[in-house]
C-alpha cells in the first residue's frame, strides 16, 4: 500500500484528538503535560508531511521552531510544577483548590 | 551578514535589539551589583524609554523588513507604543510591591522586558513562524512571572493553570496554522491571502479558522476560552496581572488582526461570525460574572473579559473605522486598567494582601487621593461620560452601527449599562462604607505617584480630546487595510 499525504493527515489528526482528550480527561498534571506534547507532535507530523508533499522547506523550518519552543516550555513548566509540588505535595489537578477553578 | 539580510533590516529591528540588550544588561547588573534595586529599576525604565523613542520614529512608515518576516508600519508602531507604555507603567508600580513580597528584582525586570520583546514581535510579525515565536517569548516569560511568588500557593496554582492552558491553546493554534500551511504552502500572511484569493472555502480551511480563532481566543481570554483568566489574575503578583491584562491582551489583538484581516480575508464571513458570537458571549458572561465577585482582582479579571467582548466588535466590523475605534479603545483601556491595578498594587502592605473589595472600605477618609483616582478609573471602565472610557465606547459602538451591526451595538450598550453596577459598587465601598480601617496606612511612593499620574492624565485627556489618538489609530488601521489590498510575493 502506498502511503499518501492523506495518511499522514489522518495520523496527525488522530494524535491531535488523543492529545486534546488527554488534556480534558486526565487529572495528573504530568500526564496533561504529556498530552500537550502529543498535540505539538501532531502539529509537527502535519507540517513535515505537508512540506514533503508541497516540496517546500518552510514547514520543516517551522518544525524546528516548534521543537525548540516545546523544549523551552518543558523547562519552564517543570520548574513551575516543582514549585507547586513543594507547597502542595501533589500533582493532581483536582487538588488545585486554593482558588475556584 | 546572513544571506538576504541587509543593514537596513538591523535598523528596523533596532528597538527590539535595544530592548534585548537592556534586558541582558539588567541580568548582568543584578549579579554584579546585588541589592541595588533603584539602579536596576532605572536601567529597565531607561531601556524602555529609549526603545519608545526609537519606535515612535517608525510611525508613518510602511515597509516589510527581514525578507517579508516583519512589517515596520504604523499599525506595528501603534501597538508597540501601547505595549511599551504598559511595560513602563508596570515597572513604575512594581518596586514597593516587590519589596513587600521579598522578590529579587533583577530577574523580575528582566522577564518583564523579555515579555515586551515578544509582544513587539507579535505586533510587527507578518509571517506565522515569527508571530508564533513572538507569542511564545511573551507566554514563557509570563509563565515564570505569574509563579514568581514561590512560597505562595495561590501564585503556584495560578502559574500551573496558566502554563497548562497556555500550552494547550498553543497546540490548538499551531494545529490550525499547520492546516493553513498545508492548504496554501506558505507561512507569509500576504502569501496566504494571495493563495486563497478566488478559491472556494474548503472544510479544512473553516476548521483552521476555528482552531486559530480558538487559540487566539485563549490568549485574549474571550469566553468560552476564559477559564484561566480569573484564577491567574487573582494568583499572580498584582503588577504582573496588570501587565498581563493590558500588554499581553494588546499584543494578542495585534496578532489576531494581522492573521485574520491580512492573512484570511477570503474567509472573512466565517471568522466574522465566529468573533460575533465570541464578542456577544464574552461581554455578557464577563459582566454577569463580575457582578458577584468579592475579590477585586477577580472582579477586574471578569471586567477585562467583558472589555475583550467590546474590543472584538472592531474585529467583527473589520472596516477601517471599526479597527481604528478598536485601537483607540485599546489606548484608553491601557490607562484606565493599569491605573486601577496600580491602586490594587498600592493596597498591598506588609500586614495585608488588600485585594478584597472590603479592604477598600473607608479609603476616601484614609487616602482621598487614591480613592479619587480609583473612583475615576472605575467610572472610566464603566463608560460614564466625562471619562476616556465613554469616548472609546462611543467610537466603538458608533463604528458597529455605521457598519450595520445594530444588534451588536444594542447588546454592547446594554452590557455597559449592566457593568456600571459593579464599578459603582467599588466607589460605594470607598466612600460610604466606613468600617474600621484594616492594615497599616497606604503609602504611595514617588514611582507609584508617577504611574498613577500618567494613568490619570491619560484617562482625563483622552476623555476630553480623543481626536489626537483617533487620528493616529486611523493611520494605523489604514496600513493594516493597505496590506490586504496590495499583492505581495509568496513567502519562500
């Protein structure tokens, strides 16, 4: 079977939906964070497949930037989470109740 | 020099370079000469001032720099001035607050300047990657700033919520962008507009518009993407909240206007409808939720959500007059919102947090000047006649009627009337409620006096003579429309 751009688009859409559902239903902050990374990777697959299909490098450049930004976000996000954990001793989102959610 | 870049490009991004240089200098100074808070504040302010002077010179220009990545035009200059003014006022009001909270100022000022750099690129980017990098420079700085009070559980919680929802919204926005790239094969906004001209609207494009609209909706905190705003506003250090509610909102509106008006005019009907719905529910939900708040920062958060609803009218209308009125309202909003937050910041003393509504009771006796200023900002936010808020709303709603959106204007006027209730409640607390004063007396330092003075002056002057700002806003709006008309080469 030949792999067409549509297959990549479907894979990317599936990853995106898994990520969105993960963010919405999971209660563990780390898993929510992983779901966000999943969404970003869905974006990357879409961009790379399109870049290949269109024979155009802009999409690949975009991916490099997305990866770099995801790394920066991870560094900052885990730092924030560490500060949160020191005070609350939990990474469960249901226990974030100092303010009304 | 990198291929394709000329010396002129570096001249055009000189303001941003100065700001980055100033930020680096601040970071070095905070290590080399520790505990010189005054020096650091002056360095930060001087950097912002120099940048402001450099930016103002670009007003009236209309060029594309750095191989079509950045537009140096009046529209960008207008937003950069708003962003820099809000950064300057935030810096001015921060110092006493930071001392009470025991925050190390070097990193704090550094991050404020970094966020400002990101906002400036959001204002002038005309290409999706540039806009996204600008957005993230701002957002990552804000994640740290919101959680700056490390021992404070409220601040931690706010930072986690802001980070998670910010990352989620970024993913949605980027997915929309990747779909647009897939259809058009370019990331340049002018190239996207050219590629879509005369094409039929496909389902993928409508999906992309919804995803990008939702992602931007998170950033400007429009209902139903507003859940993070009240918690983040309440938990973040108050000056950061002020900067978040003005600077980040203005920059996000610039990015939103660029993407939709310049990049996607072919789908104007679809996104106009989307923002129509967002505008109506934002103002209604924001105002109704603000009615019952007892925490001042939460109330201002819901009030700012309602203001997003008003501002979106300019996007829905999308005429030159509508966009100009929206820019004018952003200029007005800058002064009144930052002024209100300056008073909330001054309320923080060593023995009291001071962000509850009841903490304001009897303020007219204890500090008449602060009470007068706060009352004036509240009246302006509510849109009562002699203030700038009234003028801004008049232009904005007038533009909606002018373009035939009568019902939108009617809903907006009804909402403004509703909002007056909770703004007046603040005034009632200050003047009529004479409970025993809580906490030590409010001291308003010289820097805070300057910030309050500028905010008050802006609110008064723009209320009497808004024409000056409106003329600038019209020039800025016209450059935005001009880009749509001109066909520009594709973005490779």
